[in-house]
C-alpha cells in the first residue's frame, strides 16, 4: 500500500515512503489529475484546480467513487487527530 512522505512526517508511521505530495503536485498541471494514492491520508488520486489548489480524491460510495477535498483540509484534519 502506498504512503507519502507528508503522512509519515505527521504521524511518524513506520512505513515505506513511495512519493512526496509536494514533488508530485508540483509536476501536476492545473486541470489535470494523477493516480498517486496514499493509504495513510486515504486518497486515491490528486487533482489540481485551475487556480492551482491541490485537491485530493477521497474515496466515497457516491456515483463517482470519490469526492474532491482540498489537500490542506485533509492534512490539517490529520494533524488535529494526532
């Protein structure tokens, strides 16, 4: 299962890091998505909005199978849960 460095930094989890959100989101052009996923944060992909906001595809039971949530919201919620 994939994990990102940012999740490990927040939780100190003893898991192998597969990618960095900061690096991969920097490569992502506005209006595009990637399939990078992080089991720790619970996202199944990333999407960059036209204004540059990084959105995470959080798995849900809706018709699309996900909902877009701003990265900073997901990150802050995890920080608060620690």
